[in-house]
C-alpha cells in the first residue's frame, strides 16, 4: 500500500504567514506541519510515499525532507500541482505513482493524536472500494459531513449550512486503484475545483465505501484558529 500527502494550495486563509512559504511548512509547536502527516503514514507501516505540492515554494519540501532518511525512508517521491484544481485534482497527479495499488491519502494540514495502523490494516483486508475516517466535531459546517441510514453512510455533503450530523470527514482517505478512474469523470464544482467529496460519494453510490470513527483528537491547521488549536494540542501531548 502506498501513501500520498496532499500539500499544495497557496494557503490564502493563513496570509501573510504563507506569503514566503508553503502552509505545510509552517511550524506546529516544535516541528514543521508536514512532519505530522508524514509520521502518520510511517507509523501506519507505509514506507512508499509521495508528496503532492505546488506554488512558489515547492522546492522547500526537498530541502527540508530530502529523501526522508529522518523518517526511516529510502526515498520520497514528489509531484507538482500547477494550478489550484482541488484535492481530487491533486490526487489525480499521483496515478502513475500508485500504479494500481491501494493508497492512503492524508491532507498535509491534518494532525491526529493516535495511530491509524488498525484502520489501514482493515482497509488492506477490503477487496475493493474506499474507507474514510470520521470524527465528531463541534462545527461540522466547516467540513464534509456524513449522513447515515442506520450504520451505513448514504451521503456526504460538503460544508452544509445545516449539518444533518456532527460527523466530519477527516482529511484521511483510503482508496483502491479505481479512484483515478473516478477522478477523470468529475466535473469542477461551483468554486472551479474537483472535489474529494464527489469521489467519496461515488464510492457510496457503488456501495463500496466503509468508515471508521477516529480515536483521539484530530484537527486541521488551515486557519489561524485551527493552527493555534493544533499548536496547543501538540504542545500538551509532548
């Protein structure tokens, strides 16, 4: 199984901090933000990893991470997203790297408390489809929100004004090799991007999406408030 970290974008919500660097290179307590999703994958047993980045500061990732020796890796693969095309578009750039294998995808600003080794192992046993990780949150309207019938997810709505549940879709996704065929069928959303929620809903329609509820705390770090929260959570854990 291969790992993909999506670390593109211009980080407009964190301007001017992102005027001279990529958002995912900003510090979270005592380490660069990108260390956390990278460690999430390595701790789950994934050693074949690609980072998809973009913008004017992409070369800084290579200077910081090199070949990943610090994380016990023999090498890190890199891909460059030329424009702001959305999460799904960025994932599509990793098709040649995935080479038909299952992938675990982590958004570069997602930081979690616990290991996802058990969830990755469960997905490894899945014969097909996708697996997402959910977390109950106070403000689900900021995220993609899962709706249920019984224990089954029937729909995911992106940033709903009136969420049906408090279960947010975290930025950790697991897909079989068919994800890249799905991405090729997507049409841009109203904001001109290929949405990862549309990918997940496609798997729901096929009846092949499973989920786990994430243990421990989880936060993104894409706004000033969430970046502060991430710093405080990590500091308390050290």
